[in-house]
């Protein structure tokens, strides 16, 4: 269920400060972010954010199609190995 329109999108204040600082400095890389629940805003387009997946930081390049989604959607916490079956033994 999405967040109320009255409240607006959620973005962590620390992440918002870093995005604003990166935009002012003209850099495109924000080093690390543990804020998987933060919503991607139009201000973030073009930045590369390292999103924590529980073990590592996955670099995510923010594009226009990602606006409105959460950062955690692009940094999967589990790694898919393979389905079982006859071909899995080879």
C-alpha cells in the first residue's frame, strides 16, 4: 500500500542532504546509503547511489523510469542460484 498523498513521499533527511550536496557540487556519486525504504525523487536522476543489500553496497544509477519507486527495489538482498531439476546436476 502506498504512502498517503497528504504526507508525501518518504525520503530520509540524511539522504536528502547528501543528494542536495551532490547536486550543488556537481558530482554524480553518493558513496553509501542504507536507506532502502526511501523513495526516488526527480532530484536524484543521474546520480549513482550505493544501496546496501545486507552484505554489500550495490551501485544503482538512477534514471527517469525509477522515479517514484523505492531504492531497495534495485538492490536485491538474496542471490538467485538456480532452480532444481534434471539439468541442475550438470
